[in-house]
């Protein structure tokens, strides 16, 4: 059994999703967003770090999965995203939780079956895979998708080693 925390980083809105993996069985533990909208960047980074730390203390995850950085059209946006990722990663590393990074295309491929899937498709499949009563918010669904991807890949690795 493992508890996996997935993070969809953003400088204004960071999604999180927590699942439990027992063999190939996945169960939903929690999800939501850390909102940091109306502040300067250093304060937003502080809030991301504090929010992720609080989630770690609440759920005590064994693994931390986060979306890899991608090249945005706007360099300033890419830098802010990288800093948000860094704040979240430091929260995990400070608690000695192993960090795994996944490309957005791989997450979409793993959850939906297409690396070109849109947010609505990811939300729908996350709802189905975790048997949720309602569709999760987009950033929380992305974070849950990242956690699901990690679970699928680790289960595949364990199966292939037998």
C-alpha cells in the first residue's frame, strides 16, 4: 500500500490530489487547490510551500508526483511556474518524500489514452477511475491524474520485474 500525492503546480493556483494505491486498486483520499491569486510572487511561493506542507502533514504520503515543467510561450510565466514547482518540491524533500516528475503528455496518455487530451477529458476519466460522485475541479483533476500516472507506472514496473 502507498499513499501518493500528486501536484499540478501553478503560481496562482496549485492543484493537489491524494490517492491510495493497494496493488492495482486505487482509492481517492482527497483533492483541492492552493489559491494564491492576489499577492506578490514571494508571498505566493510561501503559500504554496505552506499549503503543500499542510497537505503532507494531513495525508502522510509515501510518494510525491509532480508535473514536469514545459516550455511556455511566455518566459516570465515559465519562470514563475518553475518557482512554484520548486516551492512544492522543497516541501516534499524537507519531509524526505521521494519526488517523481511526469510530462503532461504522459499524464494525459496514462489517464485518457491520448497525449493530446483536453482538461475536460482528464476530469471525466479521473472521475471514472476513482469512482468519484462528482467531477473534480480542473487543477485538482490534473493533480489526481499525475498521482494516477505514478501509480500506473509503478504497478507496471513491479509487474514487469516478476
